């Protein structure tokens, strides 16, 4: 067995040496041409597969780099969006405060205001009110008028040391004496569940125009005069036909209130002393 292997090895070596000798003499040219064709084909196939695998690995590496880059860009974009939202919020707050300051500038100099954040909204059932983070420590008292640069918001109906509740103009229990700004027609503005306001008890002899501003009249001392309440949408006779009614739309977006001001030095005139004197007479 071992002698056979030695013999096979010797024959293989002799064949190899013979092939080398014949190739060096150029005697194997035709045979080499025939054999080189399938070898070249195999080599091409192997080379193509190798290039494909290499390109695939490069593409995979590039894809991973692009994926990492995309994740980095998404994180940077998210951070930028967050910062932009924060800057917008600050800009809106700045605009609100700037508008309130402008509002102060054009109001009578003797009025004093305290600026408050809206921290709660009660818009359920039949109550329309907001809660603010100002209370007695800030000078806020019951019945103090609450405003923004767009007009009157409501009046303080509950107050604690550090907070207060404001009954909005749109609440059905809210009433304030009012007049049409241009014609001076008098009436009472009452809140509606629809979110609009209704100016009632306008004399049938008075003129009220659509688009006219409605302001507080100061009658009854429920609020200072000339606070904007809204604009007239339409005018009609009441069902009783004894007076006119006007639908009024406030300029204030009550569901989006964030910052308001409380007029802290408004003191209604005490008329009770005159009522006592009348009763005694």
C-alpha cells in the first residue's frame, strides 16, 4: 500500500516535469488555449462574485454610516424643534405682556393692574370661569374687573390668599351695563352658553349698528366705563317687541386665555347710604 503511494507520487512528479518541459518548448500551446477558456470563465465568475460581495459590504458599511448620520440629524432636528417651540412660547408670552403694557399705557393713569397667569378653565356644565394665580396677597378682591388688551374678560367671584376665580362674560350669570360706542345706545350685556354675548333692554328708539363696538357704560358700578366688550353682529327686536337685542361677539378668545390683568383699585361707589335715607323718608 505504501509502495503504491510512493509510485503514484513519482509518476505525478514525472508528469509535472514533462508538462513543464513541453510548455517551455511551446509544444503545449494549443492545449493551453483550450484549457484556458474554461479557466478564464471560472476566474471571471469568481472575480464577479468577489466584486459583488465586496461592493455589497461597502454598500452595507455606507448604509450603516448613512443610518447613523440620519439618526444624528433626526436627534438634532428634534432638539431644534424643541428649542424653537420654547422660543415661540417665550415670544408669545412676550407679545402678550407687551400688549398688556400697551393696554396700561393708554388707560387712565389712576388705574392699577396686577398681571396673572391663567391656571385653570372651568368650561363644563353651565359655568364658564377661569382660575388665576393672583389673590389677596397681590391686592385682588371680590368683584375686581379682569381684562386683557382685547377687552373685558369678567369679574372676580372667589378669592383666596394666592388665587382667584373669575366669572367670564360669557357665563349666563354674568351681566354688565353697556353702551354702543358710536350711538351711545344703552343696554345690559348678558353671557350666553353659545359663547357669544347678548346686549338686551336697548330702547326701540335707539340706534345700534352692526360692527359697532360695545363698551361698559359704568352704570351700576359693576365695572369701570369704556372697557371693550365686543362688536355687534346683528340687531333685532325682542320677542316682546318692547326693546331691541344685539348679538355681540367678544374679541377675547376665552378658551385660549393665558395671561390676564386684574384692575385692583376699582372701588364701586357705595349707594346703599342713599337707599337707607330714602327708606327713612
